[in-house]
C-alpha cells in the first residue's frame, strides 16, 4: 500500500464533514485503505501466476462448465461493489485447466476496478488464451450497488452480460446447450441473433429468478 492511501481516506472523511479524530473514526483511514487494497488485489496477480502450470493433457472434447462462481467486484465509475455470479464454459482441444483455476481467474479480474462488460470479456479471453479452446462462453449476472443504493435505486435489477467465442458463437446448438446447463433457458428471442452478430451482448431479459432489468443503454426489454 502506498503511504498516502490512509491519508487520502482521512481527507475523504474531512471532505464529508466528519471529524476524523473522533474516537470511532481514529483507525478508519487505515482500515479503509487496507480494505480497498484487498478489494483490488487482482492488480497484483497475473495469469501465469494463477494458472501456475495447472494445465493437463486430456482427450476430452466435451464442454466443461464451471457455474455459479461467486463474484465480487467494484465498478470503476463509482467505486461501489457489484456482486453476482459467473458461469464459464470451454471446449478443450487437448488441454484442460484445473477447475479451481477458473474460479481464481474470475477472481483476479473481478478484484480490479471494472465494468461488467469488460470483466466478462477479459475472463473469456484469458480462458481462450490459456487453454487454446475450440470455444469459450462466459455469462455474468450481477447486481450493482451504484444502481441499488443511489441513482435510480432499483433494488431488484440484475445486469447480465455474456461473451461467446469460437464454437459457442458459431453454433446455436452449443450455445443453447450451455445456457440450458447453467439454467438460463432464455426466453429472449434476440440471444441467438445478437450473439452471432457480435459475439457478445448485454441481455435485457428478466432472469429466471424473476428480477427486473438493467440500466445499460444498450439493453432492451424482450
Ligand atoms: Zn457504478
């Protein structure tokens, strides 16, 4: 941690009209700095270090899915948390990645300042890069505190993003199999068309949990 981080938090307290010398706040600048540093520890990690040689030879060419990976990140616009889950799938071509590595890889990118769209793309690209897979799919469903606690204050909105590479982008059967396996049998008629067109999209459908939808300007009701 740079020495100035706790000092900057002290300035923030003053800026908010607080007295940083009152008893309850005496240690807050240091605690807040440590917490923020932990929430951003992904900057100190690299893909090589995460994978650490845990790539294994395999004849399997079946889809491998790691679903419901817990995800905690901070939005880069407001420094407020967004929380959700990631579903990652790939189709190996001779190499498989240790399962825990997928979760650690998600965490490495999530523990940086992010927007959900970029996070989804970074995870997909990293899995592709490491495994040289025939296809990679990543779906993230998350709730954004910057939307729930401020602004429009929509308590039940979930934002869904996805990136489909290779076989997941080219084959609607492969894509549908993945979506069914992660339990998001989409009612959205735009899924297939838009994925084919761009390889990624923000879905404006209500997720199966029944929550209502996202703030993104590129999304729409369907
Ligand atoms: Zn935000």
